[in-house]
């Protein structure tokens, strides 16, 4: 009888250890490696649609490059007052690492310019210019919008990014935040991670972890 009690206690203890290790691994993954995000708006259509879930790589084995789709903290004033309060995460999904607790203060856009780049709108054909080179954005731009209806010419500070949504007529991105408290650029310290896959719904499953060919011909900035 005593032997059976010890055996039962050993099983319970081993089971508890396994559960603790699993929880620790899950916490480590969602905190430092990958996170899942839900797409709440149409600002990145058609690349990302409302209701999509994406996985975000938080370990930067490579530097953020032009064309990458990133999740970042609001630099300051980009989100309208009250938006973050509207975000009500599911506590179970947060615990499992399938939904972040702080996504109400974060945004998702495409990197168009990195530190040192000069980004302009637009040439005679209506294309965005990066370091004087036009960018053919047809591979990801929403088919019903032009690259930008707002003219601009900026030089991106070092360790910052100029970002824009793929649905340009429905995206409050860098173009519209020059007077925001955090400014028009996303600081490197504010980047949460790079989107590498659409993982839900299943019919939208798509890998996004490769470089964007539209920027292959862009020359380095004079500063870089």
C-alpha cells in the first residue's frame, strides 16, 4: 500500500513538472520568439484582410528591410484616443500565446524606407521613389488605389522607418503623422517583430518571410 502511494505521488509530481515546463516554454516563445496577431482593419488589404491572423518573428536574425511587413508600438499619437480601450483580448488566447495582451497599442504596416533613405511621392507615372529609384508596388498594393494621393519628400532618420499601408487610401501611416506627438517615423526600438506567415484562416495560409522583389533595384542611401 505504501509503495502504491509513493508511485501515485511520483506520477503527480512528474505530471506537474511537465505542465510547468510546457507553460515556461509557451511563455518564452510568445514573449521572446513568436507572437500571433489579429488583423482588425482594412489598412493592409489586399495583402492582409480583416480577420486574418499572422505570426510575427520577434528575433531579428536579419535587419528590417524595405518591403517587410512589421508590427510596431504606436510611436505616439498614431492611434485615435480610445482605440486601445476598445481592444478586449481573450484571456485564454492570451495565456496560450495565440493573442497578445497589448495589441490595442500596436499597428501593422509595410516598411518603405529605412534609415538614411529619401522617400518621395511621386514621379510622372505616379510611383513612389526611394533614393531616386521608382518602386513598382503592383505585387502588394491594393489594386483600386494609387501609391499615394499625398505628395511628400522625406529623409528617414537613422534607426527609424517610414511605413505605409498597402491600402493607401485607408491607412493612417507615416504620411499622416508628421504632426503627431511621436512623429512620422517608427523607431527601431518600437518594432515588435516582422510578419512571416498568415496562419488563419486556412484558405489564406501564406508564407511572408521572404524579401520583397519590388525593392531589389533600390540603391543604398548616400548615408548608408
